[in-house]
């Protein structure tokens, strides 16, 4: 049986058309407010441009202007980048933007920001389909948009994980629409297409899509073979293409997993099983959800957890409500989806990890929608109380956003390698006049790529490195062998060659000329032999 919750508001709306108009205006105003909040300072908060973002930005620029990636490969399906073979969705979305805007953090992050806004709007649409209540829809949009997990990740472009979240959220929306009596079977095709795209959005999506597809089949097995086949066909096509590419590029897709996977250090079976359970449980732990996140300032701000704490009771209520409706396919889909979503992330060494665990976000939002609808149904004659509860919840989000736009950027400066691109350009300029070499320490994070993006160097990378006389040094002996006039860029913990003259350092995202001392907090130091 298909189930859609209908509140008393529906009957009121049919008698009072102004009610519908008022909430329509509210949704438009809220959508505009969410867009303004998300677009505000996207190029500077978080500060800097992390290497993964620079890689996506540079490859997008080369694809748009030269038809190749940084290594000269023409329109690749996966991007080699740093040997991690990033999914193509993020890069190909950024590529056309480079025809319109100058390179930089804002243009790289714009697709992520738009994805975050879309996720919030989809939460509202799902709420509308499930409840028929515009009030629940408006509240769902607001509460989804204010989730720290969504907000921060939509302000970065770290391998396109938020794009994967959007794909899974689109699949959930299509399934929600398909669950309405009399709905077109095309919604099942849409759900399958959305999950198929998620396979290419982020590495975790390659396993997550299979798990979510399995949940859909188990939950809606009685909905009809035709609908399930419609759903599975695009997913099967995505994996066939993936298999063909993997066959032609043996070992490429598993290269990253071998270094970050659960079995990377070859543990015993018992150790691996214990680690897996601990990793899985960490994604539901209070310290991660409401405490301090995962401890990485690129992925969580450290001010509170990944969820708006006032909405967690709503998610719990939603889970209880769906457990009581376990016989309904939609209830099974949401609950099982929430249970399997952290599995791909749990199969890696580091947990909790906000990026890899982001597949849980759509299902938590679905639970939240159910919780909001239950609370609203309990207060049909106490709307002032309901509005007060909403106001309190919104106010609870204020400290996070105040921190995000005030003190968090300072905390995140080194994590996002703020100032590295500008410093590398200056060092490059210092080395060019005398045709001196530019020595880049391997302790820095992909400095050659950062420099190429900053100066707009044409691909391939090997040609630019040759022409610019760039040498990536890995040993002290290579540094000590620097010639007179060579410019050396090293980390604060690297020892400069004897007699080298300190030109400047990057401290707090700013270039400081020839300081008296080098601090361990400095991002990098530039010397000349």
C-alpha cells in the first residue's frame, strides 16, 4: 500500500486559497534567503584553496580550453589527479564555468554551493509530497539548509562528495514521488539515473549506489517487476561502463583504497572486524554528530558536530515513526538506507570521516521530515507553540554560523593552504629572471599543481615543469645541492640549505617578508641560494 501523510491543513487550504499563496511566498522567500546565505563569501570562507580543489579547478580549466587533463589525456572518464582517480562529475561541472569566470575558489566551489541549496529544496519537496503541508515543507527546507554537515561541504569542492549527496537525495525524491498512488513509472527511471550518476561523483558512491539500490529492491520488491527493472537499468549501465574502464586501466580504481582502506595495514581478521564495527558506530556517536565532528577543519569546523543538535530529536522521532510503519515499503527504504549508508565509509581506516560518511545525509533528512510532520500533526490547534519551537531551533543554529564567518576562517587557514598559490607565484617570478631552478619540497601538498593553476599554465604538466625548471625534492641532499640563485620552497619543518637567504614565509595566509624566525605555524618558507 502506498502511504502519504495528510494533515488537517489540506482541508483548510481548500477553503482558504490565501493560505496556499502565503506559504508559496514563504517558500520563495526562504529559497532566496538560503541562496544568499550559501553564496555569501564562497571564495573566502573557507579561506584559501586546498590542493584537491585546485586540482579540480585546473583540470576543469584545461578540459574547457584544451580538451585534456593536466597530463594531456583527452576528455578522461576519471581524472588521475594525484593518483586517486577523481570522479568526473565535479570537474566537468566546473569546466564550463571557466569560460565565464576567472579561476579561483569561487568558481571551483559554485557547483557545490548550488548542490547544497538543491539538497535543502529537495527536502522541502519531499516533505510536501509526504505530508501535503506547506508549513512542514518550509520548515524542512530551513532545517536542511542549516545542517553544518551540508553547509560546510557545500562550501568546498573536495572530490565532489556533496554532489554525490545531491544524487542520492534526488534518488530519494524520485522514490518518494513514485510511492504516491498513481505516480508515473518514470520516477523509478529517474531514481535509477540519479544513483547511476552518484557512482561517478565521489569514490564512496561506487559502493554506496549498490547498497542503496539493494535497499530499494528489498523494500519495493512487490511494487512490480517493470518498475524495479526501470530503476535498475541505468545503474547497471553505469557499472558496465565502470567495469570496462577498470579493465582498460587495471588497478586504477583500487589504488586509493589500498592506502586508505580498512585492510591497508594488513590487520588480522579479528582486528579488521573490530575496526569495522567501531568505524561504523562512530558515525552515530554523539561526539561526531553534536560534539566536534571529525576533527579535520577542512571537513568540520570543530564548533559543534555535523548536525544541528535541535533537529536530532526530530530525526529520532522520525525513525520511531517509521519503525511503527515497518510494513510500508517507504518506511523500510528509509530505515534500511540509514543503516547501510555508513558502510562504505566504515571500510576505510579513518573514521569518522565527514566526507566519506556523507551518504548518510539524505536518509537523516528523510527521518527529520517524518519527525517534523509528526510534531506538526500534534499541534494543529497550537500553531503559535509550533512556530515558537521552530524559532528556537533556528536560533540554535546562529552560534555555528557566527563562528563560521568569524573565527573558523582563521582556524582553517593552514588546513586549506591559504596563501600557498600566491607564494608559489612569487617564488616562480623570483626564479625566472636568471633562469634559475625552482626547488619545491615534497613535504608540501602538490605545489607544482598549485602553481600551474595559479599562473594558468597550459597542459601537460610535464612540459610546464620542464620549461619552468621545477624540481620536486624529496631528500636533504637534493636541497643541499641547490645552485646559486635557485629559489627553494620548503615547509616550516624542513631544514634550508646552508647559506640560503630567507625571502619570505606564509604566515596566517599572508606573505611576510624575511621574518627574523620561522614558526612551525607557517605554511611554507621561500629561500634563495
